[in-house]
DNA sequence: CTTGATCTTCAACAGGACTTGAAGTCGAGG
DNA sequence: CCTCGACTTCAAGTCCTGTTGAAGATCAAG
C-alpha cells in the first residue's frame, strides 16, 4: 500500500513531527529501531510509519522501559507496514505488566518506609529498614537483606521517575 | 562525646561492615556524603557513625533516590554525632513522599496503558497514549502532551530505567 | 627488618540515551 | 551560480554510580 513516493520524510521532518531532536532520530536508526532509505545524495528518507514506531519508543521512554526492550518487541513487527492494533495490543499488555511489577515494588518499599516512620525503632537500632550493620555486622555483609538480588536495578529511575530532565 | 580513639575504622573495615566495596566508601567520601580523618600515614580513619550514614545512603539507593538528594538531606545533619530519631523521621518522611509521587505517576501510566488495551482506539489514530503526532502534528511538536513539562528529564537514568534492570 | 595485606591517588571504563561539535555535502530558492 | 539551511559522518561529551587497574606507600605481624 505504499503508493506515492511523496510520503517520504527527511530526518528533520520526522524529528519535528515526532517532537524530538534530529540526533535522536538518527540515534534510533543506529540502534535499529527505525529504518530509512537514502536519496541519491545519501540523505535519509523515512516512510510515514516510522512516526508510529517513534511514538511507541516515546511511550516506552515515559514508562521507563529501556530501548533494548523496545528493540525486542519491535522484532515482531513487520518492517514494511504500519504496526496494527494487534501489535499494539501485544506490546501494551507486555509493558503494562512490567509497569505493574515496578509499581508493586515501589509499594512495598513505600509501605516499609512509612511503616518505619511511626514504628518502634526508636533508637534506630535493629530497624528493618535502616539495619545499621554495626551491631548486626556479624550476620554477614551489609544491609542488602531487603532487596535480594536485584539491587543494581533501581538506579536512576531518574529518568524514569520521569523526573528529571535532560 | 567522642571519647575513645579506638572507635576509628579503616576504609576496609567500614566497607566490610557496611557490606559495600572500599571503592564505594571512597566514592561516597569524594561526594562529600561521609568524612574521615587521616592517620600520619595518610590513611583514612572513619568514626562509627559513618556506618549509619552509609545505611541511609543504601536505603536511598534501594528507593531509587539519587545521591544528590541524599547529599541534600545530609546537609541538615550534624557532622560530629550520630543522626538521631528526629533526623531519620524527617528524612524518611521526605523520601516516603517522593516514593508516593513516583508510585502515583506509575499508576497513572498504568491506568492509561491498560485502559488503552481494551479501549476504542481501534485504528490507533487519535489514541491518547500513542498520539501519533502525524495527523495531529499541527498542534505543535510531538507526543509530549501527557507529561507536561518534564518530558526531557528522563534522560538517562540509566539506572532509571529503574526498572528494568541493569 | 621483611613480608604481605591493606592502604593511597588518579585515570579510565561501563552502560543507557542521547547531545554536541567539527568538517564537509546536498537541495531549493533567487 | 550562489547561498543558506538542512543534511552527512564520526568522535567525543554528558549524567550517574560506581568499579577496575596501575604504581606506589603504609601498617601490623613475625
């Protein structure tokens, strides 16, 4: 169904329509998330449907989902046509689940922390959350008891948190 | 109140008790989150209360709170004594609030996304979440309508992905 | 005093998602 | 044809939280 060659967009056009920088568009292409054809002069020309892909990328970004994951779900997408409702269904379900898990984790931490505010750990000793590791040091290394293996992950959220800004 | 000089810990000791790497201890000191005295031979010697500070840092880390924020709350802490219950109260309340906000944001996204799964955006056009920015491009740059001002922030957060895991 | 463990500093790397800059090319209007 | 803005590539920088390595000093025990 691609009929008119008119539908080809330059990188600047795509960037403008998607509301991102041209550098980002090129970056996404480098990452294999979108693709383009070239003019005789070696300039990129995108088909319209890259805009939908970029929308998906931006949704993922807001959700705090890494590009690698986006790349993964994109492998199931047809390269030559618009992703359809079925595709979006599949992807949104998958991401909603990830979101749910992340929220649950946050809820757990929140409960722990607020529980601790009013709790009995008056002297701060043996508090579950604080877990000084001083008197308790003998039990083995450090206060990681609450987040078993995944400690590394949370990291910045910053982004995700959506908070901070570039 | 500091009586015995016996209470001075080397970097290795602190690391072991806190359950982190010595490099991390030095890093925290570089960042001004903890402090030390030096022996005549220029080696670090920490007072016991740095362990509590490190505990706070680790809690923050689990919460996905950046070190810069930790540094901020630390400015209100006395340098020469153990942080007390009052301090911990203040800090935990503050962090709990941030957590709450983060969770709320996630819930909002989740609702949006799951709402979208079963919703009427059959053709994916004019979907709130997807918001192609194609037909709608005229309204100004891009699909950032849902995250009013902060869109740029997410940036790397490598960690941020927060979620996803390192 | 010697040995070996621990310590010192400083620089560089990791990785995620981009941005910025340099140096040069293309395309469209006049 | 000229010019200017938009485009090209590639390298390097940014932010964050550390880790790793190199080269050398110090500490505690024997």
